C-alpha cells in the first residue's frame, strides 16, 4: 500500500527488453536513478510505486534500483516504456502518516490530459477518464494521477466517460512530474479504494445470500 504522496522524482535511465529478443510480447527491465529517494532501508523484493504503478525491486546499486515490468503492465500503463522522469514512493509502513489516501499502486486505467494551465498561483489540470472509471470519480473525492494523490474539484459527464478537474498547488507542481504534463498526454489513474468497495456493495445487494 501507498499514500500517493510522492517522495522523490527519479529517472528511468535504461529500458532493456526481457528475454533473448526484442519482441512485442516481451516485458522490460528498468534501471532507475532514485533521485532523492532514500534507499538505505530498501531491500530486494520491496515495493516501490513508479508513476503510480507498484513494482518489485529486483536489484540495488548506490542511488539506483531495478525493476522488471511485464508486457501486461506496459500495456495498461504509461511512462514506463522509455527513459524519463518518474514519481517515486516507497511502500507504506504501518507507523507512517497517511498524508494522502490509501493507494494500492494498481493502475485502473489511462486518462488523457485535456487542459493544463496556470490559474492564479496554482494550475488547473483537467483529465478525461474512460467510461469504466467515470462512476468512481466524485466532487471532493480522491484520485491518483501518475502516483499523486489528488482531490477532484469538478466532474463533467460525457457519453464516453467524464472529465474531471483538479487544482494543483505550487508545491505539488514543484515536487512531482505533473509539471511535465501537456494536453494530449496520457496519465495513469487509480480510483479510490472506498469508491470501489461501495460500488461492489451496491451491485451485490440482493444477489448474495
């Protein structure tokens, strides 16, 4: 589990196909410069969220770590298939503060940035979410965008999904990769766990004995 509070911005240094050949079905091994992320308490087998996707550490070097990403994960996420800046967060410990909200690190789908522009001292970010995720997004509810826990300010429904708006304070822009977003960019989305369970309870009501 994670909180959606980014601990550091790192960088994917290299992307190496797994297996003997570079095929469309192969996963990849990522070597990541951890940036300011403290790796002193990280061991092989630990979980680290990269752009909101939970990955397992398979190798460690000073200031760097490596993970292996399956083709399935590559197909369902963005930002993990090429070198570039990434949001990093180590797994939550039971004694840690829950500064954001409970985050599983399992990307539910991809959104598309429709608007990203300054508004006063902050920025407004608008993202179009697919129909299968739209019902989980609500005014003042929580959502994870590229690993960052955020609060939804507005939701506008459309036939093929919805568009939600978020206000990004200067600190969030400064310490995450959200500053790199532009209209048309794809983003990793994770819906709120509570919303997921509420939907399940409502849909199962009267069907289970």
